[in-house]
């Protein structure tokens, strides 16, 4: 499945979220509630196309990570974490943090088919909760920097505006550790 097809599936799923559950966004409900429903709509589109893929919400498993009890983790440079106000556990150059994305499209029990991961944020009253850590995670999830091995094909940062009654979102796509494309709602 290519990145254009993943993009189209994601856009169709967001459209369905707005058609059926826009109140989750406009009533400023929890990010997890929005993420869960979006994952359901993604699954409705992915499963008929690829029976061997899974769509999971806040999935933290990693079949290869024996050092962290088979849980997802990423290595970050400590100074990068400090710059974005993340807690650094010690004075080592690298920090390994347990992480889990909001939504992923992958094949459970393997790391060869990590296709799409999504981080979601809400914009409320023109303000956005600090998103720098989510963006750093997207860069690391989609690259093999610092021995990170998950290497998702595509990462998507989705920001929903909770104050607008119509469709209002933006998606920033990451690939190979870099921001590659920005999409705004029509």
C-alpha cells in the first residue's frame, strides 16, 4: 500500500468522523475519544483492502524489543528532550522512553509492515497543547535514527480545531524522519 493510498484512506476516514461524530470534536471531548473513533473508521477501510493488517489504538507492543519487555520504545538524544521540556531520567546522551502512538496501521507480532502511525492533537480557543514531543516521536518512528527500528512508512500529525463547527483540520506527514507534506481541510 503506497503513501497516496494511505493518505486517501485517512482523508476518507476523517470525512466519516466529521459526518458521523463531529460532536466529539466540536464539544472538545478527549483526544482519546476522537482517536478511537478515527481508528474505527480507518479499520473499516483498511480491512477490506488488506486482511493481513491491523488498526490499533494506543498499541504499545514491539515483538523485537526484548530489552523493554516487548513494549514500544524510542531512543532520543537527551538534549532534544530537554529542549522540549520532556523529563530526562539521567545524564546519559540518549534516553530510551516507552512510547505508544495514538493510532497505527501495522501487522501485529512483526515489524516488517509498519505502514502508518498517527498522533492527534486538538486546538482549543486558538491554543494548541505543546505538540513538539509528538512531532519528535513522528520523526523517530519513521526513521532508523539512534537505533530506532520501527521504521513506519508514513507518520501523520493531525490537528483538529474544536471551535469550528465545520470540518477544520490539518495533517502534517512525516517520512524517513522528515516533514514531507502539509494538508489542510477543504
